[in-house]
């Protein structure tokens, strides 16, 4: 269906994110923080492609996860549903220029409706075809049932409006967008398909200069990206280390009004793996507080 050609990354450093850290060196702190994480994001958070008329068309974002001897890809359920209805399968690429499409196959756990997440088990042969990718572990995930503290949060995904395919060579290029934001604190009454027990809300980007080529037409293709807490308000920035950043959710929607990004909390994702893969419970139990 095509060959991979890497991706470019574009940071979004919103004013709200800057004010979370404070005045003075806040922007330098954010840049240093992100530089330490970009290598993780680019290896572990991947663009997803659907097979449409023999071509790979970018359709979403997913996160690679390993628990014990099993490997998974976590994304938004509506991405998988759209592919099932309108395309012929889904694939990803290794992190290497010229790599071939790797079809996704394996058992799928779907939580449609409000939870809106999907967990795809990856067969060992597929994993072997991704030698330059990195699978995250549960040590990279915040599995606490408490509410996240105020601070800085980061999303890394691939808007499909910037996907490009060279028809002659078949090479594909994508643009990775890094959004740095804060918890949404605005009006949230009567938001469609929003449940505070299941979802988290983050301030949507409003800086048109933060994206390559201007603000994207939409964030379609961004769905399924993982949401990370990269700093907790009150912690001295000098204490921060890259391994302190943790995944807390899966991005599943956007509210244009009131300007918020919606994410499903990660705990329901892990509970689905707990129920669907009983032999992994011993490994999961080591990381739980519930």
C-alpha cells in the first residue's frame, strides 16, 4: 500500500501551558521537557493507515504497549469502526524510511459509545516487523484512580489533513503534532457523550502559529493519541525527569465549543485488558492502586 517516509514534529506551546509553570524560564522548561520526551513519542505513538483502493490513507493515531509477553496497540474505537465500514484493514509502519506497511491483525477489544477506545493485540510476527519501534510498559502509565493534578499535559498525534502520498514512488509522509496544554476549567454542562467518570477534558489549542502551515483544517487523524501528564503543578521544574511523565488517557474527541479536547481515562483501558487477558493479571496487579 505504500512505504513509510518518517514524520515531522511540530510543537504547540500554548499560553495556558506556559502560565502553569510560572513566569521567567517557563518556556525554556517546556522545551527541555519536550525534548526529553519527543524520542519516546516518535517511537511509540504511531500514525494509523487504512487501506483504501490499494493505498494507505492516514486515519488515526495509536500507542504501542507491552504487558508481560503480550503487545498491544491502543487507539480510539471510532477509528477502528470507520476503517471497518469504509476501508480494507488497517496498517502501521516501522520507524524507518522506506519501510513496508505492516497489516494489523489480532484480537480486538472494543469499547464503543462514551468510552470509545480499542485495544488491538499484535501478533508476534507483526512485532518482529517493527524493530525500530518502542513498546511502552505499565511503568509509563499512571494507573492511579485519583484525579490528575493540575499541571502540564501533552498529546502527540497525526492530523490526517497533513498526510501526503507520492503517487509515483508510493512514499508516505505524515506530520506529528505535539500539543502542550492544561486541564480544561471552563463550562462543561450538556456536552454530548461526556461523562466526568470516564473522561478528562483539556484546553484545545488556539494558537494558529503553533502548527506548521497554520492551524490544521481539523484534528481528524489525531484520535487515539495518548495523553501524558508531564509536570505536576507545585513540583519544582528542576526536579523533573523524563521518566516522570505518565500516560493518563486516550484522546477520543474535540469540542469546538467550548474549546476542549476529550480523552478517555486510562484506567478503563487497563480494566478491559484485565478482563480480556486473565493471564496478564499478575503483571497488571503489580502496578495497581485499585
